């Protein structure tokens, strides 16, 4: 024993650590697709619609307790009529925001469930982030 | 009668009542930390026109309108409030069958 320790680190991770100060485990995870319903986390973007054509009505998605702001962004091939709907019971939904072109918008709502309805559009994907912020 | 409700738990304050102008829900005492109230209207079948009023009070005696909904397809709205009591009134309606209202208070 001469007191030296050898560590095996991939060169790519070493470069990343040197340039960003982050290890591979520190890198924020990518946007997670979750198109089958379920729930959203707070402050974390989730892709709730992936490459869908109109007419399309997404599954009901539960939002975290305390959610008061919802940011949603749309992207894809084309869209001219898409709605973000909210609900307090997961059964009856009403529009809380709409878009007529791709973009990102934030809506103030204390809804408990969300879903996306595409009336006119092709190849549309939607990402939602739920936030708990003072109104 | 005044009924207490919980934070974060949606409550059906009007449950499938036949359309009747002037109908009022019970009075509900809000949790002390309530700062936002989200309320949703929906119908058995859509009326031709309707006006819901959300009333609020600090003393359960003197109420004032704090929000209004006239969407015949149903609506979900969020308002900032600092009140102790609320109730919902179907102020006016034409057509349709039954109506329901859900509310949920939050402390953000």
C-alpha cells in the first residue's frame, strides 16, 4: 500500500463535472411522458399529451394539493383550437384556458384535476407544470 | 345552518338540484387559513341562460357577491378571498334540468 486510491470515472462524466460542477446524478431529469392519467408532481414539467391528432380528449390528471398556478405549453405540427380543462371531481370538466396556436401560458386555478382537449390540431404534444404560489 | 368545510377537499355544496331561480346552498364556514376558493358549476343538461352568484361574509349575517358565473356549459373559477363564510345562489336560470356546484378552499 502506497496510500494512493484509483477511481474509475468515465471521461464524459469527468468533463461534465469539470465544466458544470455537476455529477451525472445531479443533472435534472428530462420531461417525463405521462399520458395515461395519474397525478402530477409540483414544479416539475410532465408531458401529458404526446403527438396526438384532433379530436382528442386526454385522461383526467390529478394535481398536487395546494396547486394554484398551472403552466402549460404546446408544441408539434399544427394546432388552432386546444383547451386545458379543470375539474373538482374528475368527472365534470370546464375550460380554464385555451390556445389557438402553439405556445406557453400560465393560468391561475385551484383545480383538482386537469385534462387536455384538442379540437383542431395534428401531432400535438402538451407539457404541464403545476405550481403552488401565492396568488 | 352553517356547515364547516375542509381545506383542499372539494365539496358538493349543491348536488343535482332541479333548476330553480333563487335557490341557495347552505352557508359554509371556511377554514381559517383559506385564501383562495375554487368553485365549479355543472348541469344535468345545459340551460339557455343562468347566473350563479358566490356570496361571502365575515360575520355570517352580512353577505356580498364575490364572484359570478354565467357560463351555460359549466365553469371553473378561482377567487382570492379572506372571508369566513360563503354560500352559492342560482340567481337566475332559463331551461336546463339540474345543477350542481363544487367548491374547494386552499391556503396558499
